[in-house]
C-alpha cells in the first residue's frame, strides 16, 4: 500500500520514511538538473539568494518534454541522479529535504542524507508519459535560457515514488540486489 | 551500360525522418512490449512486477495519447543505407536529415537535448540538431533510413575494452556482465544490451549501437553468437538488479550481439545499453 505525503516535508515526516516504501507525493516540487544545480550552488557559495525557497522542499531531477497545447507538461520522468551528486550535499545543508530521480547516489550524498535528515526517492525511469499525468501545473521559476533544464515549480498530485535512501542510511538498491542475486 | 541512377529527392528524406522522430518516441517497439509482458509473468519480485505493470501502462498511454514514452527523447541517430544506384537530388543529404530532425522534434513536442560544445559552452542548440548520421553504401536502388532516439541515461553506462584474443568467450562474458552490474539502476532497467565484438576501437562501438537497432527477441543469425546472446541474458538476469534496480529477476529484456572481423592481435568488445523504451524505427524509400 502506498502512503500519501505532502510537501514541504517536515523533519518528523522524513523520519517515518523507510527505504522500500511506496509513496504518493502531493504538493509543490521543483525541477532542476545539472546545469541549474551548478548555478544554485554558485549562488550559495557567493552568499546570494536562491530563486526559490529550498528549506523543506523537494527537487525533482527532470528535464521534461514541451507541453502539448492544453497540457501542464510534456513527458516528465526522472533523469540519472548521480550527475547531481557533487551539488546535493550543500543543498541539503541549506535545508533541502527530498530529491526525486533514478539511480545510485554517492557515499557523500548518502552520508549527507543521514546528517541533514533528508530522503531520496526514485520515480520510474522511462515512464515519463505516465508521470506527466500527475503534474497538474508547471510554472517557470528561473534560468529559462537552459531550455528543458530550467527550474520549474510543479504542482503534483499522487506522484508515485519509492524511497531508495532513508535518513537512517538504508539503501533499497543494495537491499534489492542482495535479495535477488544468484550465486 | 547499366541502368541510369534512380533519382531521390531529398525532401522525401526530410519527411521520413520527421515522421520517424515523432513516431519512434511515441511508439515503443513491439519487441520490447512483448518482452515486458513476458517479464511481468515471470518476475518473482512483487515490487518488480508493480514496476513492470506501470511501465507497460506508460507505453500504452504514450501510444494512445501521442506522448513521448520517455522525456529523454535523445539525440537523433540516423543510419542510412544508401543504394549505390541512387542519386540524391534537390539538396544535400545531411541537410535534409537535419531538417527532418528539426521539424520532428518541434512538431512532436519532443525534448531538445543537444548542446553545441561539449566542454566550455554547453549551449542547447534548441532544435535537437545536429543529428548523428552514419551512411553505408550498399548495392541496389533503395535507401533504408533508421532513426533511433538515444537517451543519455543509458548511453552514459556504455563501455569498451580492447581484450586480447586469449580472453576468449569468458573474457567477453565477464566484461559484458560487469558492465551491466556496474550500471545497476542507472540506465532504467530492464535494459536491452547491445554488444559489439571485433572490428577496431571505433568500429566496435558502432557495432554495439547497431545491435540495438535489432528488435528485442531477435537473434544473431550466426548460431554461436545467438547462443552467446542467450547465455549472456541468463547471466545478466542472475545479477538481481531487477526492474528499476529495486531487486528482481528482470534486469535485461534481451542481449543483441553484432560482430565483425578484427586484427590478429585484437578482441575488441563494447557494450551500449538501451532502457526498456529503446525508440527506433526504419523505412525503405
């Protein structure tokens, strides 16, 4: 059974999420990929203000397809999270609570999740058409010049994800392979 | 004196490329769909079955509602097999292909994922050109065009190794399985594994890519290589990575091998991965 949670995420809510949990997310999430992360981290390092509040928020690693007329967004599945690993810990230090993507995270990101009480969710890679149905609104926030890599504020409803890394240091990818590997 | 060359107006190529860029991204190939359905029946992991069912649902929505199955609609790989008795008229072949890509990615609401310079500027070209074009000259008067939309996630998990002949079948197996294990959840499993064996450093990479143009469930026509495909699939599915890497039996839907002659001192091998979407389509003009 999937659990429903709403964004922004509180510290208490994070503590109840465990690796392997099926979760349906509703509320606001922000899109950002490598190029946007690079700019966000540069702003933090210069002590400047970010284009959006990240405290308690969730970032979705996605570069969507253009929306067809009458739709909020085009196909919108997750991109490979590992590319954001160099940037993720400093965002968590500044209050980011959740990340949605697909694929493994580095040790430094996993340690940062434990340290800052944050969580990493996986959405199904290659299911962008299905996932786009859960996006009810999309609004440009910053970096329009990056095209599909711009930061957008998405309003999602029952967006399906699975907890991969929880704040206790568990990792679904490691658990899964251990359970099913033969020999 | 042979027959005069057949004239083919390149505007026909633009039209075909435009249509296939859109269609390939909306319609997941039937071979993949059949393999996913079969996997749904055999997968032991409950989470894995749930993922497979959602993936099939995604591919149905994409087809019925004309949406890209995956938001990464890739770089446009265009493979041309041009009959040597064809003369291209009305413009330049490469321009015509790029125009087809430009129109297809615009009119199909597909994502533009190409940057100008790989290192310093990285500015999006805005129309998904240039296409990545391979032209082979073949006998005859036909032109076969294949469009494959190659996403970055699976592509980044590719690998190549120059083995020595002594490594043999075991060396090939070890490298391929290792490569898929290393990729883990990143290329959106279940994946399709393209393997190139032989040729040279550059040629073996193209072989792996061309292997992915063959439909899932097809086999190499050489029985020894077909057997190796089956053995590799079995080994890979023992890894336990499973659908999306959450654990399970379905890590790969298929392994396709292409091979070529090589130097007496060499045994090049390459792996190029596709996710379960693996968009590609062909037409003969």
